[in-house]
């Protein structure tokens, strides 16, 4: 399911495409949903210009946009193609919905014995289990059975399952029961009925390898937006940092602020992407694997900046589940990681409370 965009890229224009009108910041109205996750706008005062090419395609169940900057247009276009090739490769390995993917083969057979995987899939699994451990289980790649029970895998199927059904599924969730065998690069589960879902880390990884592929193909700079998991390298075609608008969690298309980044990644997890309301209660798609229920700690949005999109992807989910206090403490354990957590003001639900790492203290944010 394609959800509402969390982050909006405010960058340079693309050869061969008409420029959109400039966007007023920081409280701009962005185009709806991820159909406009990457906006082409004029950026003044940054000096040099270079050739730029941007394309958007549907991959990994979301819209993936790649913007490449190079000395010539044909090089930029080739870099974009290389980036999409890298994303398609990751999708073929780690898709939960492709029965032929390595991940699907693991889920089908790891409960009965070892299943060998590629070095690439194995490295992502190792990283994922590392975040599971560091977060105390707030991030858990075995949460799939619970997400499926709540109906969030398919549009229109979400609903509150019986409590007895949730209780019955909890024994099938637990990252500690995933066993990795480094020598044979194989995976096994301690019990049947388990499954791994890399949805909270694989798109970030895909953005990372796509950016690397674009640079290897000759791009001097690139920005990859894989459904809101953003990785950038270098400067825009105008020689500026990439400008990333962070969405207000309750006002569709409105930004609370703008980040300017270079050679960094940023990801947002929000409770407005996929949710439903039942008997006046809002249930979002981010499940606390420790309880089996959607997170209900007051967090509405988490934005994480990190050296890699894979790290930002995993940590944004972790911090969302942990909440402001434990979440910011976890973010502080990782060098180069910044975090912004938004919660509703308990005295005025219409206002946001911002919790952030010290390095974001000067970031201008609106209400």
C-alpha cells in the first residue's frame, strides 16, 4: 500500500521537464501524497549548475524517485537507470510479497531447517537483528504475523482482531529465535509459524545501494527517495544542500520545518501513513511487537537523520515504539544520528510537542 509521503524533497530542476512554481517555506503546501514526493523548484543563490535527471518508478510497493546530477545529461540518465537497477535487485531478494524472493523462501522453510541466502540478504538480516537487540525488541523483524492479523498488509482489510488471536500470535514473534549461521550464510527459526518482514529496513538499504550505484555510474551527486527513505550524496545541480521538508502529522501536505542535508540520510515514521479509526480510537500500522497492539504512546511522527538510510529506517521505527525518553536515549548511542520526535500536547491536542537530539535544537519548527 502506498501511503502519504512523510518527507518532501525541495531541490533543483530537471532537464526536459517544466519547473514547478517555487514553494514557500517552511509552511509550504506540498502536492498530495507521494505523487509529489520529489518537487522540482528553483533554488536561488547557490551558484553553479550541472545536468540533472529525475525519474520516478513503482518498486518495493512504493514510489521510488531518483535524482542524479552529472556533467552531462546522458551520464545523469545512466546513473538514474543504475540506481533503479539496484533497487530492483533488492526487491527481488527481500520482498515479502514475491514468492520467489529469498525472503519468501526463508519464511517458507526456515521453520523446518537452515535456508541459505545471498551475502547481501544475510548482511541486511545481521544489521536488522542488531537493531532488534539495541532497541530491546521495540524493533523486531518477526512482527509480520501481528501486522497481518491487524490487516495492514492489504488496503481495506485493517480491523481490530480478537484479543485471543493476538495472544495466540505473540509466541510466533521474537527476534531472538532467528538464528543466523555466518559460515553457510543460512537462516533458521526456532519454531514454525514465524516470518521475517524487512519492510522497516529494506527500503532504506535499497536507497543506500541505489545512491552508490548512481555514483559508480558517473553521477557527481544523487538523491534517492524510496517511499520516504531518503539518501543523498553531494549537492544539487545548483550547488546547494538538498532541502527536505518534514510533514505535519495531522495536516496533510503541510510542513513543520525543513532540513538541509548533504551526504546523509533521513527517514520519517508516522501514524498517519496507514491507520483506521474504530469506536473513536485511532489504530496505526506501527505495531509494538512486545504487546501485539499498535503503538499508543502519544508519538505521531519520528524523523531520523543518519549516515545511511538503512540506519535511519530502522531507528525511526525503533524510536516510534520506544517513545521520546527511551527513543532519544537510543538515538544518542549512534554517532552521527539526529532525531525529532513529535507528540501531541496533552493539554492542547491541536499543538505538537517536539522532542529532539541536542544538535537539532536550532531547527526552526512551526505549529
